[in-house]
């Protein structure tokens, strides 16, 4: 279940379908949205980067403790999804921030809610 949830989060970030609060963002002109979007993506990248570092420590601790879980596999194997997912999400947010910041960017990523 844990792996499925994080894989879903990776897909949501890739497809820009993650949770966003964009009510005020829609009131800004396109140039303003570009700057705000860049800042939000970079902030998200920083948070995910921090969570990656914390998750690496967590998995290392689990490895050191040597506890075993289901199927008699070490617990740290199951928990590898934490640093992997947060690391990939951080990278994806960095790429999104860069794409928003570049003047040659095609458009600002503002998802349309239905």
C-alpha cells in the first residue's frame, strides 16, 4: 500500500495533478503567475529535498537495526520508497520551476479544475 501511494504521488507530480491552491494565482497576470509558479515549484523542490534527506537517515537507521518484516525481508527494503519518491519529486519540481522561470517557456503551468 505504501509503495502504491508514493507511486501515485509521483504520477500526480509528473502530470501536474497534485494538490494546489491556485485561487489567487488565477487573479494575477501571466507574468506574475510565472514568477509565483516558479517560487512554488522551487519551494516544493526544497521541501521534497529535505524529506529525501530525512528519509535516507530513516532507511539507514532501519538498516542498522536489522528488523525484518513481511516475507522475512528487511524493513528497510520496504521503506526505500520514501527517499526514492521524495528524491524524484524534488527533481521534478526543480524541472517545473526551471521551465516556469525560463523566458522561452511555452506557458505557465496552471491546471484547469473541472
